[in-house]
């Protein structure tokens, strides 16, 4: 049994993670942290956990956390996460980090896109990115795993095999993604206030969304060629799910079957990537760790469509998959 702790346990991804870990045969939750006053039980913040997990939310030091848990899931915001993660690693814990703090290759990119200096810059570029489908060999036994961004996963999985195979150009790639409101987190914001987002579809952070360099850099690591991506996120009036529509120029004439065959070859044997013939919808993947992908060739362009649950394959499911991979367990352990 592996003792685990969850930092920043009050958010949507944290409760999704807790639900997965509660049914994991090799994981035991020993600490959940928050800076809330009075050490309330986690079940008072997430009532769905009543009778399932009633640990108190505690404000613990990294040394105290590492003393209780061999593996720590950090659901803290960027910058705040890195400050704690570095201390957890020094204390001997294994860490799966949900924030963006260790996803990018270098401190300059981090400062450009996140607006401040990285608190643990010397580790950037050496931390494994937590997509087992692409980096499984490096994840096994890793002490620190950078859990992927939800939008990023929906773009990287369909694009990476085609870039690596040289089937599409690395320039003029357009990623148009629509996400449910839970992707914005649990903290109240005007754009996620019900009267603002209900029955409305809106784009945001156009040309400056922080998943853009993540998509480009990670595909570059896998494929050996870094693409240039125009990424536009949009908020959809639904609780959860991401649908990404991606447009790319082929390097030679291609058919639907040829692109689908390349994707199926790349993901043959992968449990959580389904290459499908039909046009997938977000409801096909809700509450699952699947990413569904299909492809069409339309007027000389390769059109890719992918969908996933932003809280599962886009966050907590990926984290459990990484946990399993780190510890040499079957990757589907604890997941349907």
C-alpha cells in the first residue's frame, strides 16, 4: 500500500482525484491540505465524500507531508506549487504536480507566459511530462512528474504522431478548443458566473493562452520537430469536457484512412486513447480517462477532432495513470 497526500484538496480536480484514489487498491490517502481555518473535514467541503473520506484539511509543512506520504499530488496553483514541490523532493517524496510549474522547458518561456520568475528554475527541462502514451519510459520510477494541461492533452495526442511521422507541416496548425466551465477552477470568477456563461459560448485569452507553449514544446520533445500552433480556447456552457478541432496542412496528399491508420499505429495497445471512425462528442468520454480521436481530410487539409473529460484524462485520471506508471502498476489500476 502506498500512502499518498493531496495538496490544495478543495478544488474540482482534487475531489476527482480523491474519488479515483478511494477505489485504488494500492493507494491510501493519509493527508489532505488546505489553508482553511479550523481544520474542517474534507467531506464538509466536498459533501460527496461524506462517509467515504473524513480526514481534516490541514495546513502542513512539506516535511510533515513527506513524513505521512510517499507520494504527493500537488493541486496547488502555479508558482505556489514549485515552492513546495522542491522541498517535498528534498524530503524524499515522489510528486505528481498538477500545476504548470514544470511543464515548460526553460525559465525564460515560463516568465514570458506566466509573468514571474520560476521559483525552482534549475529543474526545468529535466522533468518528465506526464503523458504515458508518449513518455512512458521516462515516467517509470520518476521522482517528479509534470501532469499535463487539459487543453494540451487534447491537442498533443492527435498532433504528436503526425508531426513525428512527417505527415503534416509544422507551421500553420490551428487548434480550436471548447471546454466546460469546471476547467476554470472552483474559485468564483465573473466569466464563470452562471448568468455570464449559461447559454453562451465565448473565446478567451486569444493568442496568449498558457497552454500554447506547452503544446509546442511537448510535441517538439516527442517528435524532434517543434510546431507553431495558433491556439484558441473557448468556454462552453457545460460542466465538463473538452472538444478540440485541429487543422493542419499535409506534407503530401492524404486520405481519411491514411491519417486514421497512422493514428491507430501510434496508439496500438494504448488503453486510454481510442481512435474512432465516428465524430466523437464530449459525452462519449465524460467520467472516463479516454481521449477519443478521429480524422478527416477536407479540401486538402487534415482535420483532427479529439475529446476528453477535462477533470479526468485532462487532470486527475492522468495523474492516477502517472502514479501507476511511476510505481510499476498497471496503468488502468483504480480506473474504469
